[in-house]
C-alpha cells in the first residue's frame, strides 16, 4: 500500500480504480492497510477508492479535533473535485464521516460506518495508555478483535510506538476528548443521508448496543451484523464486509 501513495500538495493519499468515489476514513490507531480487502474488491466493481492520510499527528494540539478532520476531508474533496461521494469510516473515521456529512450534506451521497465513535464515550479508549508496558499494549490490541491472532506483531509494534511517542500520545488524548465532546446523538435524527451500518457482534470497543442506537437515530439507515467479529469488520471478515456493503450499494443504486 505504501508504494501506491500519491503526494499532491498537502495531501497524501491512495487512489485506485475509476467510477463512483468511495472515500475511506481510517481510525486513530488503524493503519491504511486495514482496508486492503476494500481496495482489492471495489475498484473491480466500478468504484474509485481513495484513502486520504488524515493528519492525526500533524495538526497543532489545539486544532486536533474531530471537526477539523471533517474540514480537512472537505478540503481534500474540493482539491480532488469530488462530489456525490460515498464515505466509509471505521472507529474515529466513522465519526469524521458522520460529522462531515452533517456539515456538508450536499457532498455526500451515502455513508457507511463500522465500529464508529460519535455516541459512546468509551469508544476512544479508557484513559491514559500504560507506556512502556509492551504486554499490556499487546493485550489491548488483541482485545480489539474477536480473534486475537489478527493483532500481529506489526500492529502491536505500531501501537506501542504510538503510545511511547510524546507528540503522538498528546494528540491521541486530544482526539479522544474531542470525540466525547462531539457526541452526535442530537444531530443524527436530522441527517437524511442513506447510511449502511456494519458491526461486529463481538465488538468490545463500541458494543452492539451502539450500532442499534445509530440505527434508531439515523432516519435512513440499514444495520448488518457480522458474527465472531470485533471492532474492525473490514479486517476480520473482509469478504463478508465487502459483500454486505456491495449488496447495499446495489440495492440503493449507488
């Protein structure tokens, strides 16, 4: 995936395929490689898939919040002259997608959220990570998934490096506080954008009741479950995730 990066002005992104644009929004601790299954599948189905690298660790601390990421996304779409996009976000990425859709509804044709923050206060973690304790970080990373083996050494090493980097951990905590402040429960009933909600039945970060609440509050939403699945369905069950999303897009004529 790194070989496919395009650096264009202030934006770094991956772009694959031609057709209706699907914009993927990664999570706080989630690398862009988490979406390999999506980038392998959808370009062959007539979609252009783009993954902008969100400036999670580059913004000034006081500007490191969900709203500024939503504005960054809007700037990226304008820069690429993209309209009527489909937003796909996991965890923090789902929250950014929701807020962007609230702020710029005319730009978004459809939305897909999975393991999204935006309603549940613990979605961004439970306090200050224990720096220096590799086994603790390994356990926390494994708990994100139904199958702990998905938390490879590469993933654990990346999370461990992040929590031991002062610059990154300060911004991580700033984002976590911002996500709690930007609770969207009052906004969702006014948002008419068609939304596909795909959730792991065993998600311990954003539990199943969070998905049900999103479904109840969003006026035009469909909710799909994946069994034996935690917080990152597109990683744990990529084939099932892709088929659910693709079937929904076809049903909605997107």
